[in-house]
């Protein structure tokens, strides 16, 4: 039985992951800002077999409350085996271009708040000599594009930070998994036209996440073919790339 904290626990992808973990009898400490939704998923996971499910209401933008949240999780579960970070927002790129304060809000939720939780977990797991940090970044963080470079740069920062953490913590027995999904049919992409082979469901991505964590993978593209797509995108020379409308 394992004890995991899930940050952004009401995300569609996190919910799918937690359903799988529930059937294994995990203890879950769910963190999100929507109390009603947390309560409803808590009941679902309990029915599915989760051992104990705790909920903690937090607007994750409030960085000064992160340490207290971690301490409460520790007090509730006794030991923390892993932290899975799944929250995020998809910014309005045009609004970010016009108003840097809005861009900063988006960067804080998609990058700074993630780094804050990672730092708390990293220090604790390093001392313990065990633990797993798994974070949803995005393929969007692999290369800046005009249509979403504020979101992309926030995710890029998360990916690079995790790369450094993995390098720092590997020798201390702590695993760090960077998850890079492509297009996922979730509330975040509600306004997108969907369908076609590039789109995945939260359940498909969740199955890949659970498997990657089980196998202590470092970086994982989900579905797998996004690795190939991003190799091509990253290999386009900048003098060509800047002329494309991506
Ligand atoms: N969907 C995609 O195509 C896609 C692709 C690549 C990566 N990702 C990443 O995958 C992760 C999960 O996204 P998803 O697709 O599952 O979308 P989602 O269902 O919209 O989940 C986003 C979650 O973030 C939470 N959240 C946002 N701001 C918050 C805040 N200040 N405090 C607390 N919670 C906050 C939302 O809470 P509320 O329910 O309360 O709003 C929601 O539960 C995100 O990191 C996203 O960037 C998604």
C-alpha cells in the first residue's frame, strides 16, 4: 500500500490516475480548490477500494500555504511515498501578450506553484532517502510557438527544473518522473476542435502515467508517439521555424 499526495486532484487526468490507484488500495491525500468536487471524487475512490482518502482545499496559487499542506498530508498519512502534481491552466495567449500581469498569474500557477511543491517534496524525500515526484508538464514545453508560448515556457521551466531535480536526487534514491502529454480531451481543452489520431483520453494518458511511475521512468511522452513528433519539431532549424505559423 502506498501513500500519495495528489495536487490538482480534480483534474480529469489526475482523477483517472486516482481511480487506478484506488483499485490498488492506495492512501490518497487530495489537494484542490473545489471542496464539493473533492468530496465527490473521495467517495468514488473509496468505493473503488482506496484505503483512506483525505481532502485538503487549497488554491494552489497561495504558495505560503504549501508547507502547511505538506505537513497536514504527513500527519494524516504518517508517511508520504510520492507526490503527483497535475494542476494547470491553459492561458489565453493573446491576453498574456497584452497584459503581463495576466501572463505572470498564468506563469505562477503553471510553473512557480509546481516548483514550490517540488522543492518541499525534494528536501523531505532527500532526507528520507526515498520517494517519488511525478509531475505533468507538456509537449508544449519542448519548443516555444507563437500560439501558446506563455503556457509553453511555464511548462518548459517545469521540465527543466525536474531534469535538475532528477539529477540531484537520483543518487539519494528519489525518483522524478516528467510526464509530457500531447492533446488530451479534458475540460482544459473544452474549446478545441477534437478528434483524430493525435487526441487521447484522460484514461489513456493515466494508464501511461501509472505505468511510468511503476517503472521509475524519467521522462515520458504520452501517448508514446509524441516523442517522435517532438523530435521532428525540435529539429526544425530556427531560421525555418520562425517563419511557420504554429
Ligand atoms: N489537456 C491537455 O491537452 C493537456 C496536455 C498537456 C498537458 N496537460 C496538463 O495536464 C494537467 C492536467 O490537465 P487536465 O487536462 O486534466 O485539465 P483539467 O481537467 O482542466 O485540470 C486542471 C486542474 O487544475 C486545477 N487548478 C487550476 N488552477 C488551480 C488553482 N489555482 N488551485 C487549485 N487547482 C487549480 C483545476 O481545478 P478546478 O477544477 O477547481 O478548476 C483542475 O482540476 C495540467 O498540468 C495540464 O497543463 C494537459
